[in-house]
């Protein structure tokens, strides 16, 4: 029973930390251009137009 007095607040803290990180990523624009990231993964980087 005494373990729950440590584990429950620790779990709530870590959950709040994860929620805070997710909200920060939304605010900083991490999810704005999802299609651009997909195309950049396919780009070979030679600077020529695709064939």
C-alpha cells in the first residue's frame, strides 16, 4: 500500500510531463507540414528535378 503513495504521484507527474511535451510540440508547429516531410524522405538530394 505504501508503494502506491509513491507510484501514483510519479505516474501523474510523468503523464503531465508527456502532455506538456505534446502541447509544446503543437505550439511550436511540429505538425504543420506532414506532406513535406514525406517528400523530403524520398529526395536523394542531388539538386536535379525528379525523373
